[in-house]
C-alpha cells in the first residue's frame, strides 16, 4: 500500500487549492442532438409517469393537441407545440445526463472480453460460467476472468481498463493487496485467484449499471422533494380547475365584454387553462431533478469514484465527521529526514557524510530524503562500495567501503552491531521518539556518530483544507497507528480536530458508533479486510480500489485511484449536488411570480379592464403574453441543462454565507429573470401576425 | 397620528409581555405539579396525569373530545327553549344548530345567526362560552405537541391531551378572562342576566335595549381568538366594545397568546432565538398587512372615500378608520373573526386584505396554537427548499426533514386551498352563489370570503350573502370541520414523526434558522407559495373591483 500511495503523491504532490470549484463536465452541443431520439422515446406515458410534474404537462399537451385539432388556430397550435417542447426538453435533460454515462459504459464493456478461465483442476470454462469459490490460474498476458482474491503468487497487473491508470500495480496473495478485478490483465508472473463474485455481478458489470443509471433509485431527499413538487402541482391544479366557475360567473356578469382567445362564454379556454397550469407547476425543477442526480453520480465517476448508490452521494453532503488515515492522506506517505543529531565530539559534517553514504543506494523515500538533507546525491559513490540492503532481520542497511563499514537503522540493532552502549544515544533517541519522530542511529565500525531524525511531513495545504472543513461544519479526525504522543504532535501540526491513536479496527468502529449515536454522519476510507466492518458502519465508506474485495464490498463507494484525500472532494460533490437541487427548486418557484403577472391580466383584462394594471411588463396582447410565458417556461429548461449537469458553483464556506449567496442568485434571480425573459420573448412573438 | 399611536402602543405592549407571558405559558405546559383542582379534574375523567400519549392516541383524544363537544352543543341548541334563561327564544333550527356547534368547537365562531335574537343566556354561557375556552385550549395543546416533537429525541409520547387542556384552560385562559372581563365591565361592557329593557326613545318609538352576560364572554372571545359575538354586530356593538380604549384592549387580547407562543417554542427547544425568529416572521407579515389595510382604507379609491378623506362606510365613528382597519387586520391575521366594522363595506383592496390574511393560512400570528403550528410548518417547508442550498439535506432544529415530514406538511397545505377554492367553485357551480346581494366582482368576493373564513376557521364574514340556508350551513359547516381537524391531525402526525428522530447536532454547516435571512425567507415562502395560490381567484374578485 505504501508504494501505491507514494506513487500517487508523486503524481499529485500538492493538494489542489481549496477554492477550486469542483470541476465541471462539459456539455457538448452535439450531445444534445445525439440525445434527441432518447428524449423522444421517453415520451411514453409509462416512462413519464415516474415524473408526476412532467406527466401532468404531457397530459396537458395531449389535451391541447386535441383542442387544437378541433378548433385550429395559430395561437392554439403554437401553445401546443411549445407544451410538447417543454416535455421534450425535460426528457432531453435526463437523456443528456444518461448519455454521458453511456459513453463511459461503452468503454467499460470493451474491457469485459470473452475470456476463458483455466481452473486449477485443469478444466477450461468460459468466464461467465465461473462460480463463487472457483480457483483459476492466470498467467502473464492473460486477462483475469472474474473478481476475486489472489490466493497464491504475486503478479503485476494492468488495471487501466477500469482505472484509466496505465502504470501496473502489484497484486499478491495475503494482505491488503490481494484483490483483483475481472477484465484486468496480468503482465508478469502467475497467480491463482479465488473467484468472489457471483456470475453476472462482477465489478465491471456493476460499474456499467451504475454509470448508465440503469437501476438508479431515487434518494431519500429526492423522494421528499418529489412529494413536495407533486403537492405543489396538485395545489395549482386545484387553483386552475376551480377558477373555471368563477370565470364563467365573471364573464356572464360582463356579458358585453368581447370573447377573446383566453375567455369566452364557456369560461377560460382549455388551451389557456393548460397554459396557466403548466406555467405555475414547478416544471423547471421537475424537468431537471433526475438529471441533477445522474450528473452528481457522473461527477464522481469523472473523478474515478464509483458510488454504489445515490443515497451515498447525498450522505456525503451531510457528513459531519471525516475519519482520515494519517499516512498518505494527512502526511506524505513516508517519513522524511528532518535533521542530523551528532553525538558530542562528532563533527556534524562527518555524521552527514556517513548518513549520505549509507543511503546512496537506498531507494526508499526515507533514504532519498536523507541524501537530500545531507547535501544531495550529486557526489557519486565510490566504485568499491558494497551495499548492504535493509532486511527485516538486521533492521538496518548501509555500505562497506573497504575498511569503512557504515550502518544506519533502528537504535537497538545498530548499537548491538557496533557493540556499544551509550547513554547519550539513548537520550537522543528518546527525545526524538517522544516528539513524534523516528530516530535512525548511524554508526561507522564500532563508533556511533549520531542520530538521523525522521519525521512525518504534513502535506502542504492540509492545514488550510481542514480549516475550510471546520468552517463547513465538518470535524476531521486523524486515524493513526502511532502512539498518542506522536499522534498528538502530528494532529496539532496538521490542524485536525481530533485524532485516534494506536487505532485498531475495533477502535474505529467504536469511534464511528459514538459519533453516530450523537446524530452525526461519518465518512471514512479504508482498504484492508479489517477495515471492512468500519466501512460498512460508516455512512460514507470509500474503499480503495487497491484494497481487498471485502473492503470493496463493505463500502458504498470505491475510489479507483485509491487516493484517500479524495474523501474531501467526495463531500464537496455531495454538497454541490444538494445545493444544485435546492437552487433550482428555489428558482423554479420564484419564477411563478412573473408568470402570474403575465397570464392573469391576459386572461381577464377583457372582462375587467382594470386588471391590465397588473400587466406590468406591458406585454403586447393577451395571446402573446400567454405564449411568451409558455415559451419562457420551456426554454428556461434548456438554458438550465448545463447548470444541472455541471452543478452550481460551490465554494466551501459556512452555511450562512452559502445561503445568502445562493438565495441572491437563484431566489432573487428567479424572481427577476422571468420578467426579463418573458418580455424579451414577447417582443419577438408580437412580430408574428395574428398573435 | 392617533392611528400610529394606536398601533405603536399595541406593538409596545405585545413586546413587553412576550417574555413574561411566554415564560408563564411555558411553565404551564411543561410543569408536572398539578393543583388540587386539576387533580380533581383528572380523577373525574379518569386520566393518569403522568401517562404520556403517542401522537395517534393524542389525536384520537382530541377528535373524541371535539366530537362529544359538537354533539353536546348541537343538542343544547336544539332544546334551548326547554331550559332556563332562554328569554323565550325558540329552539335553534337543525342546520343552524349544526353549523353553530361545528363553528364554536372548531374555534371558528362563524355565526349564521344573530346572537341576541337566537341564543338565550344559558346557551351563550354554558354552551358557546365553554367552547370558547376549550376550543382555544385544543389549539394551544396541539401547538405544544408540535413543539414537543421538535424538542424530543427518540421519543414516542408527546404529553397527555386532557392534562394539557386542563392546565391551559385553568392556568392561562380562565384567569386572564376573569381579569379582562372586569376590565371590560369597567370600560362599559354590560354584564347582567337581563333579557333586555324596552325604552321609549325621544321620537316616541319603542327600542329594545338588550342585556346579557357580555363582558365575561367578551374576554375569552378575543383571548381565545374565537370571535363569536354575543350580539350580531359583534365588537361594533357599543355594549360589546364601547370605546376606543376597550377596542385597543380587544386587539391586544386577540394578539396576546398567538404572539407570545413563539416564546414557548423557543423555551421548549432550548433556543429562545428560534422563538424570536418565528415571532419576527409573524410580525413582518402582520405589520405589512396592517399597513396595507389601513393605507387602502385611508387613501382608498372611490368617490365617497375621496370626498370624505377616508372610507368611513361601515365603520364606527368612535373607533375611526385606522383603528377599525387595524382591528380588521388583527382579527383575520388571527383566527378570531370578531369584527368592529363591516368588512363588506371596505374599499375593494382594503377588503381584500382580510381575505389575504386568512389565505396566508392565518399564521401571522394566527389563531391560538393554530397560528404557531401553521407557521412552524411553513418554516419546515422553507427549511426544506432553502436548506438544500447550504449543501446538506434539510434539517430544522436538528430534525431531518424527509419524505414523511414533507408528505405531512404538503398535505397540510393542500387542505386549505382545497376547501376554500373547492367550496367557492362549488357555490358558483351549483348556483348557490346566486343568493349574493351583489353581483360581479364584489359578489364573487363575498362568496370567496365566506369559504376563506370557514376553511381557515376565522369566522368573520363579508356578509352580503344569506348564509343561513341549508346549503350554506352544511357546506360551511363541513368547511370548518375539515379545515380544523385535517390540519390538526397532520400536525400531530408530524409531531410524532419528528419526536422519533434523533437530532443532528448543530454545526457551522447547519442552516441557521434564527437569522434575519431565514426570517425573510419564511415570510417570502408564505407569500409566494401560499398567497399566490389564491391570486387567480382574487383577480376576479377584489382585484377586478379595486383596479377598475
């Protein structure tokens, strides 16, 4: 695991600047066109039924179509066309959102080749026939036939088919790097894999289903919002239907008033009633709601995170507590040399040179950091050097240069090798340990020169990032196997709110449970099998793709890049999804005010001329006013598709500031925009003769 | 100037009593020590004061109690001629008795009859006045249950209905009513058991001067936001509301409990600022409404108002325009429905304001209890819509607002438009609106007003329609019944649902529900979501009339 994390850090040395808005998927205009057939297919009432608001619009459109055929007029047909367009635009939003997932799914499908599985008992069967528990042999060049755990051997595996990352990864039996995914290719060596998937339920199958949104379920918040939208629809339906007897009464009272396209002796015409209804019900959010949800999942996919359910994405927005592994997330994967501490009487230069020589061949990050601290590796090592590699038995490494034998390593090992005991060394070693560092003792022959102080280096920018989290109301908790003193030192440096030292898997679960009992939602990442219970307990459990199958099963998200830092981004995406939903709902409802001012005078000014006072937009004619409102109502959906897909701009900040900002843009904007929009459309529409 | 002083002193008085009176009510509804009288009542009805009820049991208790009340009152009215103090009045007719029984039990106090010529003193005192107390008590109790729902954590029970009702009646309503009955007597409101006196006037005609136990009923009529007048003329009658200062006291009493209940809410949820926020929303809407009503009446369009400088028709000269308009706003902003002027005679737009006040759902500050629970549901809807904009799934006071809560809150908002608009459309559809004296927009307003008033349990009337026909009595009776008990059940269910939820601790990421921004949002949602539903209907009524 260390290697992988380290590699990642090499790729992305500094965390992205905090203010960076979550990246947007671009909306390709061609994609709109490509999605048109899908959008038309969705007009099927059995599909539309799932979206009550748009279903009502469709029913209304059918109704006006019939009326237009019975009594054709330009006005009637234009309204009818635009009502149909409203429905189509709504479907288009969903189709575009789904279309982006479909492209991804196609790439994944190509990874799911027909492979033959070589069972350990000698039989060869087709991959789809594999059962759970089957043992298969995979050799260099072959594709792994199904998801499973390596039970024998070690191999490098190309997982680019699912992660997009071309560098091969190591998979070996036992430990936390045993999981392999079907569809990936073994590049070297030979492994035996125990299949853990059920037929047809491989990771790739699940990914395809997820990105296509095939079995997308409405999330709890989406369900609640749908109920509210349905209720609003019913209320407005009621308001429109009950208007009819009142309109008939009013028209009868003012019998001398001329009949108009909106109102005659039989009351408000069906076309206009439907127009009023469609304009009042929350079509904007109704049209975009599912696209927002799909796009939220899609934004995760673009970051190589697979959420197993929309519920998890929503929960990510709600998270109160983030459990972050120290190593790789908060600190750089490895400890770095911070200083050389020479013993009394030892020239610091001598110690530094010895440390440098001993580490020249040490390719671990620790080794490289020692060389860097000692003045760089530009001075080449003597040719006669005999490298002594690190081993678990000796717990030290070093170099032999003729008569000079230099070693560095754990204090006890080096002191034993040198055959000395030194109180001063003990004192330095204790001091470094208690401060959260790791001491490496350096000795030449039988003389101890001093100690290298290795310490955890907190990734740059993390402190600011955690401060930001705090402002968003999220507590960060560092999980580490270090002793409490070390942990406290690093926690203070990184600026996390709390830490869990010497953490065992049980400690993690206990911590999560305590948080949850206080009503808080917890997010964490994990990769090992022993993380699985905690991942399952957490509200948002992000499993690393490098992790074990157990971990991947337990979590509700999988990060294909295996980057624990991404948890922070996941939270931001969750919040962005919810904000987009709220912003467009607010916008949609705020739009109603202007529409009333357009339609009500248009309907009744002929009967009660005084009502023309309400026509504050000074729209051209009753016909143009109603048509403009309907056209605006349809077009605004198309205009907002990119926003729905991209999500509204999100900057981490406190709830109050987010609220004032979004309320200003989407609340006030929602009130003002339709006044301008309807007026503009009216200016164009009045050019049509007869309207 | 006098008008300003009138309103400003009212505001000052309400602000002054907010804390002490709110705290008193909080102690009443949260106390566990019962007086001897209360214990006696519990023993009498056989209730264990410490046994909590789930929302379902609580709702059944409310419904059972109200059903018994309606039946009792109906029977009482039907046999009044055989009882004492009937003043020789006949038994009340069946459809009026039904309408009246429902009207008083639902805290509506719509009066399809004329008090002095229909009801004897015993029915007024032992029938109608009793309901003035307990129907107000029911409203407060239900609001308290909703507050408990917000305050509770993982709780199933929400208090005991009969205990709540008893304590609220004995410790809040009764003492204040006694006190203010005396105040009204001092102010000149009559209080006797006389059947009336016939006097010969200066011109030689005989005039019947009525008497009756008016002052004792007047206090609870306003305090409990009931509004049912002893006399037909209600608070415009000089024996009910003799002077400008008794008028001030009446408005103060109308607003006293509804405006102080947010304090109880704040205390209950442990954050007084939440109470202030709710009170602020109520105040903004109320002040806006009073300003508009008074403005329309003083600067109203029309030949006569322009000539005399204000719309004086239908108003008592001893109150004047501003004080009458303020009363009209107060009585419709709450569920009172008492009147001291004739709303039907208001300018078109001035008369629209009482309707709009009621259409808002009577939440600013609303009827006793019902106003607060209506407002809390509006706040819940606001939290749901706006709460998402802070990037969390919505929560109000730590309680997650999810499908069940939204379902109940949405249904709550469906009920009133359904009754008001459905009823109005039915009246026109069935031709029953033809009893309207006025045609055109004003006639439409009268019908719309009647159903708005009944559906929202207000009880005031635009008049102009003969409503004591069987159709109207039954239709409005149903409107009142459904308009009261459907929302009430939904509120109790919501309380039960909230109480079971584990609260989420507050953090910087939580939507703050006590800041001015949120206050403004709730006011905005109230106007946009609720009032706009009625705009098409209003356009054909008061707007058509007023903008012509």
